[in-house]
C-alpha cells in the first residue's frame, strides 16, 4: 500500500504509547485533553490497538500539524518519550 506506514505493534507497543502520551503532555502540546481523545479523533485514518499500527503517512502527518505543535508523528512520539523519560 503506497503511502501507508505499517509498524509492528502489540500490547507492549500500545502500553508504551499510553505511558508516554500522558494527559499533561497532550494538554500542553496538542488540542486534546488525553491520548484517548486523540486516538478517537484520528481513528478514521489510523488503526489503533491492533497487531500493527497502520496509517497513511501524509494524511496522518497533516492531522498532526493541524492538531498539535509538531510537524509529524515521529516528532510527536520522540517529544513525548523525551518528556516522559528525560532527554539525554
């Protein structure tokens, strides 16, 4: 599928996403109060919670630009991880 990203996920992956995307992070850096609301709002373009996270890269990154202070999903994940675990 051209233009789609497919990331191996599973329970550990989804638990990590829930751990790094705290309500505090989401309120500070996005238009959402929680990661749950973010997932709900982007569910039409992202497979949340499956064995794989699958999303159309360009469409999802446009959603990120419009609803967060980040320019893409990768930047958002890295910022959340840095904030949660402390940047080196």
